C-alpha cells in the first residue's frame, strides 16, 4: 500500500442489519463493501454469535477487491443468530453485523411415516446410491448464461480507479467461462487490470486510468448451452495542463504493454506440455463407526494441488458412483473436500471412496456403519 493511502479498514457498505422471513431450506446471503481494496495485509474473519465460524458444505465465504460475501444454503432453524464480519490490518479494525431469523415448521414429524420399502423406492427415484441416467444428470443446468445486472457507464478523471460489476446465472455451472473485451479486443490482466468471477458476481477493476483506457468494455459469459454479453462505456478526461500523449514511439509503447502482460498473465497449459504432479490427499477420510440411525455423518479430507482447473472429484459408495440427493450434499473448494449425509439409515453403511482425476489419480476411502 502506498505511503499516502495508509488507513484502517472501513465498511463503505454495511451488511443488511436484519435478515428475516427466511424458511428452512432457503438460502441466506450477507454482503458488504470494504476499503481499502489493495491492502495485502488486510484480514477478514466471520463470527457467529461472537464465535469464529467454520467453513462447511453449507457455508461459503469470499473476500476480494473489497467485496465481502457469506452464503448459507440451505438454512436451518439452528442458524438463527448474529453474524458479524471483522476486518483487520496494521492500522485498525472494522466490524459489521447482521441478525438472521429462520422460521421452521413446529408441526413437522421427523420420524418416517412410510414403510421401509417405500423409502427404498423413493431413494431409487431420487438417484441416491444409484447411477442416474445422463438426462437426469443434465437437468441441473440446461440454459445459457443470463446477466441479472449490467455494469454502469463511467466518466472518470485520469489516475482514478474504474470498477465494473455485474451478476450472471447460473452460479454453479462448472463449464461457465467469463471473458472481458476492450473495444472488441480481448482484455488481458496486468498490474493495473484485475478481474474476478465467483458466486455469479463478476468484477473488473482498472487502476490508475489513462485516456487510452476509454472505450467500450464488454463482458461475455459462455457455457455449453450458449453465450450472453453485456457492455458499458468508460470516458476518461485528462488533467488540465498535463501532456498525456506518449513521449515514446507507438512501437515502444506496444513493447512495454506486451512486457507488462507477460509478467502478470497466466500462461495457458498445453496438455502435451503438462508437467504437473498427480493429486495427493494430505489429510485422509476418517471412519464413522456405530452411528445411530437418524444422525448425521460428515466426511472430509484435503487434496493438493488446490488450484488445478483440470481436476475433478467423484464419490463412490461400495464401488458404485454416488450421487447427491435431498439428504446428501458435497463440497469441493480450494482443496477441501466434504460429504454430508443427514438422517442416515442402516442401508447407508458401507465404504465411501473419494477419487480425484487429473494427469493421474488418487483415492481415499472410509467406512460408515449405522446401527438401528
């Protein structure tokens, strides 16, 4: 951070103080905006009723470019309480908080009111423990991307920061790719230009503006079902009395720009030249033995490398592909792998296998035993 910009953290946009009218099974989303956005020592922590929050299959946290996000899905009655976000750096501390209320149905009978045979049929229809047909697997995402919000046109002076934001759906499509264009040319990241795309939130920032940065910026979202795009304009006015024209030749300017891009742009991995190591589990799955019927089972492990886009995870139950359902959720974020199973039955007993595929593959397994 530059000498002139030293400051403690400040929440320029606070979290909505009260999140109400939620029912069990809904999704909760807490958002805030924080400054400064370029402090490498800034630390963001989340708390629930004054105690540090732990990540899990239902909780997702994100912090970058001053955008703070906490997502809880699906919510439960036990999630009611106060959620606070604390930002800390070398110059101070800032806190923002919100209270969430979740309404449950007090008349719900948790014990099953149907026979075991009917439960097994429902499980088979749901796909639990059985390999689904391809058509069912693809039902989740069958539409092209759609922009819910679009970036705004900006008029800014030289030297300032331009920030473009938009939102896109679907948010959970692994085939979705985001590209930015400046005057119909692919925009490359660099020391002044940064992009981010997460949870459907897309951000582009251009720092220390020059007049050459003016023009039309286009964001394109693409998946296997189609393409969507949105555009906005940026006008940059010069400083009075300052000669903003380059004092070097056009060829030298292009050379410097390519050098800057080469320093910050990640080179595309060519499959024939891949030298990455196969994945390795650094923590193992733990057995869950003698679990009472109706309880919850949680399996987790960690794998490296954490940021390889070519990797994928598969779960197996007793050697067969294992699909999620109403009782089963999985998570795979930054090398953290988890499987949660609610209201377990005796038929859930068996061997669970987690397998990661890349240039090579590795696997980890655990055993769960449920007694009635």
